[in-house]
């Protein structure tokens, strides 16, 4: 096993993903290639579904955050597993709807939904719009009135938490483009306005503190702040929410020195704290929604590349270049995210060749890892980057006019092409 149980080495000395030889997958589908072990995704869905229900009470559910990995087949899987979903754009809504996802189980997010987005969400019958601010509330009231509809909503509230993570993915602190802050008092006016709007049905609150969080303190702090807010709102307006949505953000193990995470224990501990706090504030327990994205799909994924140039800059370092890079994985360029890389063709050999894994773009920041060690790579070897299931395909671009790789699903039923490879013709499809 390498890092997670579905990564291993076979007798040929090749990396296996979900028991399948990575080198033969690269031969069959070409590179770069995204792989996703859907049995691993399903296992995480079941873990969340069962544990959230027992830890937080009957009506509590996980909602998969589609921005982590979004294509039709994945929404079908999420629907089959009985999870709700969180969508952040009309494009994600369209994908979910096209896959037959039950739209009443969707939470629609975003700090700047357009009038068209809001109208489209109402047309598709989205379960809850998570309203981000006062002017969006006014827009939704107007659009719902025009349609003779009543929009069910949650309000996005900013609890003001720094989850000790990378600051670009901190979204819950007071100075944020997301939500309305409790600390400034604006959250109370927001509730008052929602309660007064005739075409709006307020079902509760949402908050999201950040991403790649390893311990439960930021979540229990957020829960505490949100329940204290709930108690204040109850005292001020006599209103009690049905739903408390605590967002996503549970971490994932990307490299050996990341801690392992016991998701069941974390969720169970959070549930116990939630019970204690509800009792402390004298509140009936609302249904809790959690929105895991990364922790559902990241570990289930890997990306395969073909090794090209291997270059030593004398006195500096070794560069190993692959046939992908920032167009299919921009996370190192954006956040210096760390990854485990493996020479999939020589996975049984010692990883003793220190190198920087570089992409193929005309951009010196186009790197995937700077502190990598591979078994001596040769042109033509298959190089794997592990734990790429989240925020890789969903963040992919056509920078340098590079076509996006396909997504292949692996499961006990075999391998299946879920998203085909973009072609050169696809690159011209919009050019008039
Ligand atoms: C990004 C995001 C999530 C998912 O976060 P993960 O770190 O992938 O679990 C959930 N909810 C909201 C509102 C988000 O913005």
C-alpha cells in the first residue's frame, strides 16, 4: 500500500490503482489520464451518510460539494448513494440536472449568483438557495415573486473563524467575500430581511470555515458560534431554524507526513459536541448538513503522465518533465500543494532520484512537485501523481491550448471511460 489502500505495487513492479496495473491503463487510454476509484468514492459516501445520521440525528445528511469533481457520472453515483449535493454555478446545476440528480436535494451556493442563475435554480426546482447577502436576497425575492414561487433558502453566515490553513482557502473569517458576519451585526439584519420577504421561506443557516482541515476544533468552534447565533435570533425574532449547514473542509492525506484521519471518530466527536451545545443553549436540534468535497473524492483519484525530458541543471537540480502540468493540475502553481509522486513503471524500485516534477507549459511556475523522489525515470516511463481526485479535473483549463485529459472510472466492475479526452477539434469548437 502507498498512502491509501487502493494504491499498491504488483508483481511486474508497476503501480496499481484499485488493483489495476497503471501502466496498462496508460497504454489503453493514453496520457495524461485521470483515474477515479469509484468504489473508494462510494465507501466515503457511505461512511459520511451513516455517520452523519448517527452523530447528528435522523434528518442530518451529507451534501457532496460538486466543485471538487464534477461530471455526469459522478452525480449519478452521488444520487445512488443517497447524498444531497452542493452546486456553485449554473453549469454545475445543469450537470446535476442532466445526470438526473434529484434537484430538491441541491444546495445552491456562490457569493455572486446572477439573476439568470437564480431564475434557473428556481426553474430546476433546487431545494435550497444559500443566499449570500442582502442584495441577493432582494433579487431572489423579486424573481420568486415574478414566477409566483416561494424560494426555500439558507442564509450564509460568517462565523469569523481562522481554521489555521492556507489563507487563500480561508472563507469563514470576518473579512471575507462570502456571507454576512455575526461580528458586525449584519447577520441579524439579514435574518430580519429574510423573515419579512413574502416569497422567501427561511429554513436555516449555512457557514463554511475553510478547507483541508485536519482536526475538529474549527468545526466545533463554528458550530458553537452558529448555535449561539441561533439562540440570539430565537430571543430577538422568535425564529428557530430547521437546518444548520456547517459546510465542508475535512482534510485528506496527500503525503506520508500528513496525519491519517479517522473520519468516523471526528464526525462522532463533532456530533457529541453539537448535542452538548444544543442543550447548553436550550435549542431543539436542527438537522445538520455537512458538505464534504475533497474528502469524498481526493484520495480516490490519481493522474498518470508519460515522462519526457529528464534534465540535470548541474549544481542545481533535476527536472523531470511530464506531458501534463498546470492545465490538468493547477494546485501547485496556486497553493504550493504537496503531492506524492511515483514512477509507476518502476514502483518496486527505490525512489532515490531527487527531482522537480515539471509540466509542459511555457511557464516556469508550471510545476507539480519540487521535493519529489522517483525511481530513476526514463523517457517513456509512466509517472503517477496520487490523490488527485479533488480540484484537478474540476480546475482544469486549456492553457497553452492543451486538450483536457479523460476521466476513467475504476471499480470492481472494471474500467469505464466516464469523460472522453478532448480533441484538437474540441479546442476549436467555439472559435468562429
Ligand atoms: C469548497 C466548499 C465545500 C467543500 O469543501 P471541501 O474542502 O472540498 O470539503 C463545501 N461547501 C462550500 C460552501 C464550499 O465553498
